[in-house]
C-alpha cells in the first residue's frame, strides 16, 4: 500500500523555523521525483520546492528562495523541508508529492501556522 505521511507541522512565531518530514512506503522512493506543495485557505495549491531523484537538483518558488531547503534521504525513504525565517504568508497545509511517468502519489498534508 502506497503511503506518504507528512509530519513536523505546527504553530510557530514569525521568524521561527520548522522541519517537515514526509515518510514514504509502498513504492520505490528513490525512483521518484519528490516535491512539496502548499495550500492556504481560499487559494489554489502551489508548488513550493522540488528535488530530483538523486537529490542533486532542487528548485524553489521565488517566495521561499533563501528560506526553505528541500532534501531527501533515499536510504530512509524520507523527504524533508527545512523552513526558516517563517512568515505569516507561509501559513498553509503542506503536502508532499511523488512523481514518475507511471504515477503520482500525494500525502494527506500537515498544517503549518505562522502567527504571533
């Protein structure tokens, strides 16, 4: 059974940090391009960051460049998102996604709230 389980969300003050994790099971994690997406209330889901199969190539939406870092550990079947200097506009449900030509998998999301 394919599963992507996000964790690490929560309430944090502006300027704070969180590290999200996405634990994968039921498929060959190391064969999939991985990404983080987020959806704020009343807004469409947006791509935040993506990482290649090897981890050697990453990309970010402009609004998080220099603050967020995506990484993966293929030995542990886990994807990460280190989020620093968080802003209220980063508040959203964060989802991880696995992609390859044969299929796409989504996690159920973890809530991140940035508020004083």
